């Protein structure tokens, strides 16, 4: 077909189209396509919301949004939310009342230390009473506490961002990473011999970095531009934060009846955009697998050496591409120290940010933070070097034995049952005959600080060295609290059970989210 034939065909098509469209008003020809496009976008948005949130949640959110449009309803809801926020704070009075808002005219000098001691006395008494939180045994004036404090103080002015100046903390970080990697299979043949990583400010940053790195690695390797990750519903909320920060679609998959990851359910969610999921599946589909060992990284390797049945979980498992592990938990390092590890340097390179066009010069940074506290790195190194393998083995022995005693004791309390199968140092329990959150309030009145869970409603205690000498006291107080709730069911004055219970039953999860955000807004 030559150009004349093509031109003739196009002219005939134009004449035919104009003849057909001449029957319609010009305005209609403009409005109808615009309206159709708008309608299509609305339908697309509806399907996206249903796809992301599910039909039930999407309908509930739509209904609640409609109700709030009724005059006066939103004002009433906001007033009720404020009451709940005040309740969460413990009273209607803001804890910020009386806080300083500007510099003192004359500095306090060394007297500021006395001021700080006075403020510290107002903290809650946490010795032996908190779930997790403080992992080192004893008090802050002696033993391992004292050693860590001195190490941090010695390097408080340092910053590993300046590699050429503070070479000591740069070495400390490298050695902390290498020693941690050795605990998690770096010397195994299946690990590949290239395990590498960096220290971070905590488990959340380690997970965020692993997610960002996996996203960018999968983009370069498989061209994935709309990344998705699959996690069990029980996985840490840091994954939600990563999904929001890095625009990753998050699939939370129900767990099995024993509260473990359901591999079959996870497999059903894998598609061409998946960047993260479980072991053998990760190898089969050529995608990433992150293992969150923030809590167990300094327990499981030693528990396995002590003879506890610990399945493979580290870089010895083919398919594991990254691991996060907190040194400031069972590693007994100062708060603000964690490690993120990668199977090889090719993956880790996608964690870094390099800037070439800044007028301030060439810039490259390994983690989310630029400047980092060298004192915390030094404290982590001091913790690991002072304890050594034997120290961690002994600590793990004590903590595991305490955990088993607590588990056994909880099973013997009528009305309580254990959630799942406690393999490590977390013991979760619930009840079918009483409000477990009322039991939590009763325990709080005795000075205990446990973790309230949902789906199912339950509590857990994260056992640390602080709990080793007080196991029997904990079980006695728990038995007494259960008896109190059985004898006098109903909320304790000033307790939070009604709020936890109401939040669990509230169908509008957006409202629960608003409550949490409002509470945080008034607390920090």
C-alpha cells in the first residue's frame, strides 16, 4: 500500500466519522468522554481500595465516612476520642504541663546532674517488673551496667561518619557486625562467605533498611517497579512502616492454628511483583527473604548449643537474603544498637545512598542516619567482648529455664491457657472465661508491665535476666490477679481494659488509628 492509498483511506475514515458524529451536540462530545474517564477513575479507585483493604473493611470505612458527614456527628466523635486519649494518658491532665519550653536564663552548670537525678526518680520502678524493656541483670550502678556506661561515656563524642577521624569506632562497628554474623551462619558453606552488614539504631531501622534494600535489589534484578511483600499477620509493625515509607504493597497473611507462618497461604499471594517471602519459596521464585531475629538473634544460636530444639533459621538456610538482630536486647548492649546483615555485597550495595551533585561535595551514607553515636557502637562492642561465648551461653541457660518455669506455672493457673508454642523467651497467655485485659490491669496495680496483644486478646511476658530471680513472685501475683478478676469481674478503676476491649471490637479501624495518632501527638 503506497502513500496515496493510505491518504485516501484516512480521508474516507475522517468523512465517515464526521458524518456519524454530526448527529450529536458538540458539548456532548466534549462532556461525555470527560465524564466517562472520571467514572472509570472512580471505579478504579473503588477496586483498588477493595483490593488493598478487603470488601468488609472498605464497606465499613465508607459507611463510617458517610456517618461522619452528618452535622454534629464528627464533633461528637472527636469529643469522645479525646476522652479516650485522656484515659490512655492516665488522667485528663497533660503530662507535658510544667515542662520547660525555653532555655534557663542562667545555666545550671554541674548542678544539672542533680536535676537529672531528681527527674530519674520519677520514672516507673522497672527492676524485674517489665516485659522485655531492660535485658541486663542487676542495677545501673554495678556489674555489666557499669561497664557499658563507662564504654559509652569514653566514646560519647565520636561519630563513625568521619571514618578518617574516629577509626576506633569504625573498627568496633565492623567487628560487631562480623561477630554477629558468625553467630548466624556466616562460616557455614551454604552462606557463601560474603555475609556483610552495618549497625543501626534499632530493630525498626534494621528492618526498614532490609526492606528498602530488597526493593531496590529486586528492581535491578527483575525489573519490579510495583513491589509487594508477604508477611504473617503476627510480624512486627516495622514492616507496615517500611511499606508506607518505601511504597511497598504489604500482604499480611493469616497464621496457622499454632500461630506460625502458613507457607501455603503465603504461596498463594506470590506474584510477579513479590520481593519478599519465606525460605524455600524464596529460592524457588528467585526473590528475597528477610528473617527478623531482632529479639532472638542473641538467644537462638546459644539455645541450640544448649540442646534446645531450634530449627534452621539463619544464613545456613538457602534463600535467606537478610537478617535483622538487635544487640541491645539479649546482646546486652546499650539501647540504640542493632545489626542488619546481608548474604552478599551485591545486595547490600542497594542499602547505600550516594549523592554526586551536591555542592557540599560527594556524599555517601550506609544507613538512614548520617551522623551516628559512636558511644553506642563502642558500648555494643564492649558488651560482646566482655561476655564472650561462655557468658552468652550462661545467660541463655538462665533465661530459657526461667521461661520454661513461667510457662509451666501459667499452665497450672485455672482459667488461663498458653498461646501457641513458646520456643524461646516469650510466653503469651489468654483466657476464655475472663477478660484478660482486666487481669493485665490487676497485674499493673502490682507494678508489673506486660504486653497487651490482640487477635486473640492475650498478654505476654518477654523474659529477661531481670526476671530470673522473681519468677515465683510473678506467678504468685498472676494467680492472685486471676482470682481478683474471677471474684470481681469488671474494669478496675483507672485501668485500661475497657479501652483495649473496645478497640478490639471497633469495626472502624480508621478510628482506632486516629486514636493512636492523637495519643502520640499529645505524648511527644
